[in-house]
């Protein structure tokens, strides 16, 4: 004799497999969205940090000029990545802790660094006049800022 198979039991297992597959697809999509959001937050924090370095550099130059005082500042790399500050036709590579001094003069502010041999490049070939550029990492991105005082 041939036994009849109960079709209701087979339907339950197919429904369970489909439900599990649907949950896997939805959870994978949710994971990808969270992962992308976390990556974007990291990038935004880095850009914000570089922007704050530009603000700080400009503020120290303006304060030094307006108050006619020398200001000494320590610049540190951001995590394991370095950055380079370009101003006038010079640059400061911050790949380790750098100490720079803002010295006011008649119409401008001079920037001196204690590590002249390996930190300050006197001729970059750029003429930035009244602006600064900060390049992050290996040319990953840069921020350019127009400032109201000449920096040499």
C-alpha cells in the first residue's frame, strides 16, 4: 500500500526556511547600513580635526600679531597619519611632535620651527599669499583657508 504524505508538515518547513532566509537578507542589509554609517562618521571626525587645526593655526597667528606676543605651539600627528601645513611658500610636515613659534613683525607673522632640518621646507614652489593649506595623509584630502594676515 502507498501511504499518503501529509502536505501540511512540508508546508511548515518551507515557510520556516523562507522566513529564515528573509531574516538573513534583512539583517545583512541592516549591517551594511550600520557599517557604512560608522565609516562615514570616522571620515567626518578626521575632516573636523583637520579643520580645527586650520582654525587653531590661524587663531594663533592672529593673536600673535594683534597682541604683539610670541606664541609657541606643539603640533601632533592625527593618530598614525601625518599632515602638512602649507603657508606662503613654505611647509611644515607634522609626522611627529613639532614645536612652532609665531613671531609678530611689522606687517606679518613669522613661523619658526625648532626642527628646521627635517620639519620645515623653505621652498614649496607655491605662492599662497594670505591662505593656508593643510594636506592630510598621503594626499587623501586637503583644506584651504583664506586668512587675513600674511604668514612667512
